[in-house]
């Protein structure tokens, strides 16, 4: 997953890359790349609504759940900005942020609750290359 996410971020730079993470039981089963349609894509992102709806339907039909939302910060740290926190409309998923500010690339995961409280979640990569977020998934209740 890490390689796939960073490939997407590098291909889109200096624009912010964005997409969705499908999963089961706290693990990520696949990355769904999306198009950033924000008018200022070098500093903000908005997932194309048609792609988002199509991805949500595909996730549901595959028996998966929306596990996370990712986007890149091409020149800043991988931490939710005030805008990221204000626009975090899915409190039951993980937010994965990538940074290209160093040659190595940085990846961090967070939960963001409705009060905009941010909590970092450790990430582990399993042998098959799929990531597991090392915590209990956020409550799926709506």
C-alpha cells in the first residue's frame, strides 16, 4: 500500500493526490485513486463526487467498508491542517496523510472526531504489502 500511495502522490505533485482506502477488520484491502477537483489543488483537495459515489458503491458491493481517506501534502508535514480537520466529515474512518517534503516520503494515519480532535494511529505493513492500522477501527455506528 505504501508504494502505491507514494506513487500516486509523486505522479500528482505539485498537486495534492487523494483517494479512498477500502478494507475489512482494520486492514486495508485496496487503494482507490481519485481525482482532486479542488480549484487550488496544490494546497487543497476535493475528491471528484462522481468518483466518490462510484467508489462507495464498489466498496459496498465487494463486501468491504470505507476504511480510510488519503491525501498528500507535497511540501508540508503529514499532519491534518486546520482545513483538513474542519473538512473531516467521516469520523468513523482513518485519515492517511503523505508528505513529499523529504526524499524518503512520510506517511501517518489519524482519526479526527467531530470536535476536530486528532489522534495518531500507528501503521504496520504486512507481508502481502497491505497495511493494518494498529488500533480498533473507529466505531462504525451512524
